[in-house]
């Protein structure tokens, strides 16, 4: 069984998280420059089997897409062209940044570390992936 990899795509940085091979637990993988993320993923899948990409779906409280959606759609189109063998699914990412900051605070991270936007992006990707995994458990 391959891993599931989640992507919290941003205009500057992209947070990545990945499951274990049993697809039970989400772990942070990396935060990479958004311009380099497809190359990073191409190299990663050469080393590790990946069954699915989960992309954070940027919705607002009123259920409309945020201003980041056109960038995400362009990224997904490019990703599907470069890596056509791995399916892509969207998953609601509302509140992930807030939850990431809360997790960092509760984890006892110092203020300087909590201000590390790259770490926030990676933790957000973990939250997206763990939420996706939980939702799949409840569907079974």
C-alpha cells in the first residue's frame, strides 16, 4: 500500500504531509517553495509509493472559495500533467492555520518558532491529512 500525501498549497510556500505505509497516521514531510513543489513531489514518488494526493481546498466561512483558488487550480492542473498516475482529491482546509497555531502553542513551542510560517504550513498539511483520514474512517 502506498502513502497518501497532502499538500497545503500557498503562493510562496507549500506545506507537505504524508501518511505511514498503512495510511493510518499523518506526519509532516516538508515545506518547500511553491515553485519547486512539483519537482520535489516527482523526486519523492521515485523513492516512496504514493497512492493519492490530497490538496487543501480553500473555502471561506460562507462556503465560497477564497482568492487563492485560481492558484490552486493552476497548480493542480500542472501536477496532473507532470504526475498523471496519482489521483488528486480536494479536502476542505478551513481553520487549518488556526489549528496549526493552536497545536504549536499547546505543544509548548516558543514564540519565535510559532512565527515560523514554513512550520505552520507543514503542520497545516498534517491537519488536512489527518482530517481526511478521520473522515474516511467514519465513511466505512
